[in-house]
């Protein structure tokens, strides 16, 4: 139980750090948020929990493919925010990401990469 609490606390600390840095500097907050810290933490947790190397490698492999269709959201969000407000922009970006992901999954399936 202590291990799970430690994982939660460290992972939550990363999110808090990013949000606090973003309050002070848009650029620094964006830079830190763009670093794959959640993925790195997940890889560390998997390793420390003695998961097989294949499972750890697969996590990194699929993370790469899942990141690509999320990128348009980061362009759409600042463009939509002044027009729609925060909550509608957030919903629109979630929908955009789902659509991009579905299209991307169909595209890469042609190359033998199964994301769904």
C-alpha cells in the first residue's frame, strides 16, 4: 500500500509542478509539460515492479503512436479558446483528438500497426 501511495504522490507532484510553473512562465510550463515525464514515470514504475522488458518496451512503443494524433489539439486549443471559452474549447479538443485518433489508427493499420 505504501508503494501505491508513493507512486500517487510522486506522479501528482509532477502535475502540480507543471501547473505551478505554467502560472509563472508560459514557456517554461509548456516546456516542462512537453517532456514525457508521465511516460518516464510509468516506465520507472513498470521496471521497479519487475515487469518484463517486452511489456516496458511495448509501453514506450504505443506511447509514441498515441502521442501523434493528440498534437492537433495543441494547435486547436489556443485558436478556439478566445472564440468558445475554456469548457467548450476543452470539449471540442477532446472530440478533435478522438477523431484524429480514429483516423490515425485506421491509417497506421495499413502498415501493420494495431492501435485499437
